[in-house]
């Protein structure tokens, strides 16, 4: 079995990054950029894929056996005699005339990247071993770091801490929200993009990173060494609103998200939850196994999403019906709700199990599959389309909400975010109260 993805777009693999965003936004932030970046991972690939030439054929070996690509197939057509000759000719020109030293490995990687670029599909890409390893962080939510969210002012390049997560090395070291990071291991924080700075903060488990911090709240300059540990960031937050209406925000669909969601629902139910606001705004995606498990907790028995490849092979993902929510539900969506978020929204809409509120979703309805290669590199290819339970493919179209409502923050723009002034949340509360009073 291979890794399958339904991905909105690629992002740099960070701890958690938040870009500057004008106007008031929810605490999760419109500018939030995470390493997940819309990746939906179906299953972990437990085998390897290797290729070797055997005369006029190429044999692809997997944990499930082997398959042979014949001379007339795409691989043989691409690597024909003329193309191989041209590559050698280009390499000769580079060797003779390029003004600087060359890196053979980078040139070889460039050939692989170029092959995938030739598909004209932005979702099909080639990963070096390092890029592939980094991408795995995005699907598990785990990495060796300090457990702090970072944001960078796009004008001044100043980097500050947007959130210190509970139980992480950052909290243990005494770091606080809004602390300004002046340097990381003697590298000035303002000298690079925050995504690159995060790579400096990460490292091997048990090692330390030295930070120079300025704390605006007290005017202190602080030097601190923080130990890097295996960190798993929370992807679900929840709270009880007025009138026993529960609120759950899902930031990404990661490895542990379904469990976190179940814990959140259990806590809200213990408090007497009568209705639920489920917020997937700005959620770019995640693991399909995670969103399917969450839909299994919400919906009655039936198909929640299915995929079809170019040969018409269909794979169904279902809810068992063993557990389901029997309270009114409102789902908040917007143009940055993508992939797994659209699977959730599409299933709830098709089953008429809740009210969608907000703006039309992103529209990512195709599947990517990651094939790890024998040398540690990997290739990601678009391999299928996915469909909502009623057979709707939303790629390039998105899902229209039941209630169209542009986001507006009605409170003080200079004060901290408050859900009481989030017009979409307030609309959801209004809709749920009407249902509770029926």
C-alpha cells in the first residue's frame, strides 16, 4: 500500500508559522502556515519501491510483488535513444562552459524534478530524501523541536512567538507568548525568512538550541538554551459556548487529530453539550484516515468519501454507524478549507447532517500518492479523484455553504481575538439556537 494524499498546496515544513495578517482574525489565524499544508495521507507505506533495467524492460519491485514496464510504455518512450543522447550533450556543455563548480547530485535531482514538472501538474513532485523526510513531519505533527508557534512581521522581519504549547520544551524553558526572538545560535532572526529560521531551531533530539530573547512585556533581554524533544502539536481545540453549544476547531487532520477530536467531544458531552459548532476554516487538509475516523464519530452508517483512478477503480471510505452525534451541527468553512476539510464538509452536507456557514471552499478534489524510492527519495503523483457521498467531485469548484457569509470581525481591531465578535461563529450560534428552540 502506498501513501495517498489529497493536497491543497505545498508549504515549507515549519514548527507552526503565522504570517502577518491585517484585520482581526480568529486565534487560529488566516495567516497560519503549517507543515501539513493540506496533505491527506491515507496509509503509511510499509514497503519500498525500486527500479532496475532488464533489457528493454523496467521492473518495479514493491512489498506486494513486481510489475514490468514494457518497451512501449511511457518509461521507455521518455528514455528513448535521442533523449538520452541529448541529456549527455547538455551535460557536456555544462562541464565545458558553466562558469562555476557543479554538484552532480543536484543535477541528477534536477532531472527527476524536471520529469515531474513536465506533467504540468503542480501536485506531482519529486522529493529528495531530505525533502521526503521533512514532509513526514507534516502528516504526523511530530518533530524534534521546542514546541512554539512563530510569526514574522513581513515589513520588519521581526520574529516573535505566537504561542507556547503546553508541556513542551519552550514552556519548560520559560518562553512566553509575544517574546521576540533576536537570534538562534548566534544567527540574527531578522536575517532570514521565518521558515528557514525554524529549520535552525529544529535538530536532533536531546540537543539544545541557544536563543536570545527580548520580552516586550518587561523589557528584559533573556538568554536561554532549550532542549529539543519529540514534540506533537495539538491540532484540536474546544470550549463550551453559551447555551451549552460546544465549539471545536480542527487546525489540521494529523495522526492524532481523531483521538483529540474524540476527547474534545467527550469533554463537551460531559458538560451537557446540546449543539456543536465545528470549525474548519483555514484548515488546509491532513490525513484522510483522520477525517474518515472523525466522520465515523459524527455520521450514521454509509460512505463518507470515495476515490476513483483513471481505470475506474473505486475505493470507498465509510462510517460504521456504531457512533454518531445526535445534536445539531454547524460547520464553518471558507476559501482556505481544503482537501480533508472539504471531505468533512461535503459528507456532512450530502447527509444533510449539519448547516455549512461561511464561503465556498478551496476546491481540491484530486488524490496524490507518495511512492518512496529505494534510495530514500520519493515521488508524489496525482493518481485519482475523490467524490463526496453523492458523487460530487469538487475539484476546481469547491463546496458552497448553506449560508453564504463573508468573514467580518466586529470588535476592536487592536484588542485580542474574541469569538463574540466573529460574525461567522455568531451566525452559527444563531442557527443552532433556532434548531434547539424548534
